C-alpha cells in the first residue's frame, strides 16, 4: 500500500508552486522520492520539483507509480489542517486518502493519460546571480503596477530588474557586493512576463537564496530549495523570454 506522511507546510508550498501555472499535475512516485514536472497551457512557463524520500516522515511504496490530481481538490484538504499538522496520504485504488488528525477525506484521482508530463528542455547559462528570494521579490513587487514585463540585466558588477511604462518606472539595482554570488563576463539582458515570475517567487515561502540564470533573449532559469529541516526539496522554474520590438 502506498502511504506517506508530510508536513502541511511542505505540502502547501508544493501545491502552491505548481498551482501558479497549472490546475492538474501528475506525480511520479519512485523508491527514493517523488518528482513532478508541469508546463502552463501557453507553454510559457515550466516548473519541476524533486521531493526526496527524507522530506517525508513516513514513505512506504509498494512499487513505482504515477498519480494525477486536481490541485484545487488538494488545496481544499490543506485548508482543513493547521500549519503545524502532518498529513498522512495513502492511495486506495482510484482515490487518494488524506488523514489530518480526526478528519479523513478522499478525493478521486484523475486518469493518468489525461495529464501530460512535459520533457524538461536542456537550458543552461554560465551567466547567473545568487540572491535572497526576498530581495528579488521586492524588485518584482515594485514593478507590479508599472508594466506586465520586467527586464533583467546582469553585468560583471551588478544585477538589476527594471520595468517601465509611458508614465511610470521602477528599478531594483543590486551591486556586486550585495549579491551572494555572481558569474558574468559581459552584460546580458532579457525581458520576461512579470505575472508568471511574481506568482512563482511569491509561492516560495522561505527566504532561501535562489539562483537566477539567463542569457540575452533566452529562457530564464530559477533554481531554489526549501524544507531545511530535513533533506531539501529542490525545484527549477523555466520562463520563456518576452521578445521586444
């Protein structure tokens, strides 16, 4: 019988992140943990998560499996729990059973064939910056009411996030000495849709450092992790560039 226990905090963060771009996902269950990859309907954004076995307080798996779920139904279960609760999840044929204290709730699983798992493209860049999630979020929030796009610029000496409209402008500028790490031999810049970027960064509840990598007019990659109490859950977010005329 497939049975696992995970903290409400971690489950909520996983579901919230995936929910920034999709409403249905398929989890791949393996002996060493769970992985999931999802792409939004417009194929603009992709997210992948690796949830190691040690992120669970209990993890029993009869055999490798795949389970497809409606994220809104999982969110309705999470809302029944307190922040410090642990949720016990088990699979019972075509249903997923959740135990939260005295509450037991089951939801129907989706047909696995109805949810496609996208192939993760080989995207890499030697130009990157490592900053705190909170610093980056401040720059994105400043641009929220200015434009629907944000331009990221990386130079050997700084990292900036700028947004402008006919009437307003915002910019976050972080010099090299305020960054955790930076790798850049020559200036690179690219624009991205702000809505996707802000939703994802907001969904990362921790203030762990994130790695942002991109090239000029090239997809953006954000690598992050959370759940520092045990082995971290790691993730990667990919976002297509916003081409400007």
